C-alpha cells in the first residue's frame, strides 16, 4: 500500500487544537445549540419523526465539534474517552433489557403491553417504554460515534 502524502499530518492536525479565536468562539457557541437540538429530537422521537438515532448523532456532533476545534485534551473535560464505552454499553443494556423484561413477562421482545409496571396507566405505558428505548439508542449511538472518533485518532 502506498502512503498518501499528508495523511499523518492530517491526523496530527485533528489531534491538536485550532489557534484561531474565531473558531473557538464559534464552536463554543454552536456546540450547545447542537446539543439542545439533539435533545429536542430525542424527546420528540416517539411523537414525530426522529428519535434515538438522529438525536444520538446530533449529540455526538456537538461533542465532536469541540474535539476538532478545542483539541482532545480540553474536550476530554466535556466527554472523557473512558466514559464512551461505558455509556454505549449502558444504552445497549437499556434497549435490550426493556425487550427482555417484556419477553420474560410472557410477551414478545419489545412488546410494551407485557411490561410489568403496574403503577403506570396502560395508556401511557407505551409512551414511557418508547422513551426508554429511545434513551438506550441515543446513548449508544452518541457514545459509539465519539468512541470511534477517539479510536481513529489514537491509531
């Protein structure tokens, strides 16, 4: 395989931060807006189009913008790299656990009518169960995308 000139320099540039104050101010101003839009998409995922995957991608974009502009060391304060695998696993466990609870209660996988939660009104149980599923998907997608970025920079 023939190395392409400039690849190592490009990856080194992604590890370091930008020295431009304009980029710093813009990234610090845009990142919270992306974060809020990601939360909006997540919370309205069971009412309208969007949801876990789209919200997770937007949340990851917010963190990755900070990683690319401020550098990895400073952005580790916002989302530390060791947290990404843990959050991804927690999200997957939330998703699979909700499905398995319904399965063990006598229904099908992710059959919300069989969730053994007697204190919820059955009419609202579906809404809360979908929100819980979306939370698992959002956490997994967000943490996995940030983890992939961090792993690409380490290698």
